[in-house]
C-alpha cells in the first residue's frame, strides 16, 4: 500500500461525530463501500452487494468506541448502523435527546468544583428543552 493510501481514523467519541463522519465517509469511499451506506442496498442483495455491505459494516464496528457497539452491534446492514450513529448525534434525534437526559440526571458536583462551573454544566445539559422548534412535535 502506498503511503498516500494509508490513513488513520480515530474512533468515534461522543464529541467527534462531525469530523469522524467526514473521515469515515472518505475511508468508505476509498474502500469502494460507500454505496452500502448511500443509497444503501435493498434487503435482496446480490452476493457482490452483500460482500460490500459486510465490509462497510465491519469497518464501522472497528472505528467506533466500545460504548457504541451496544447501539450498532445488532445492525443488519451498514446503512442501518450509519443511520443509528447519525441519529445519536443529530440535534433532533431521539437517541441524542435520551443521551442528553441521561447526562443531565447523572450530573454531580465534583469535589473542589466551583458552583459557577457546576451550574454551567447543568445549564449545558439542559439543552434537552431547546431541542425542538415550536413547529416540531415533541417525541414525549
């Protein structure tokens, strides 16, 4: 493999979805697997499509932190796994809202943390209430 073909993709972490998704897409395009994600394959895949989809799905499993494997581990297709990750990090995705709620309820003031810093963390986690525009139906 030529040096220009080599790349290093950091695993997806909670705060890196935007840059990770760009690099993951580039890597999938380079591997000839992006069609498994966009437009995706129908349930009736040819043998060639199954091979490409499995390659893309395996790639996704390998480039996310372990905590995401619970969310995408049962995905049948690469598109399903990609969509799950996308929804988890989307501002309006239900999974993202649930993640923010979990973070909110788990906020604890650390020893030697200032009240201002603690309240800043609480306020930041209150983004859940601002997740929906007035024209959008709430999932609750």
